[in-house]
């Protein structure tokens, strides 16, 4: 889909499902946005509208803490 074009109805629902699947497989919002030619904000909004559980920022902070205490 062309950037800047309004996406509504069933097309938006299909896109939301695709974004949610990619996100649940571990891709970041930024990488999804780049791959689809969309903004970070658009992808974030569509994921939120779809009810996708969003990960916390910064990745796995527990692993970083464990490494720094050794």
C-alpha cells in the first residue's frame, strides 16, 4: 500500500493482523514500519487498536543486569 493513503475497514483489519503476527514473532515496531513503508506511530496505533500486547521498551533488561553483575 502506498504511504499516505488512508487504510480503513477490512483492509485495516487485515493489516493489523499482519502487523500483530510479525510483532508476536519478535520483530520490532520500527522494523515492521520500515518493511511496510509506514511510520512508527502508524504501526504502534494499529497494533494498539488490534489489542496486541506490546513489549516493554529496551529489550531484555534482566539479561543485561545478570551480565553486569558477574
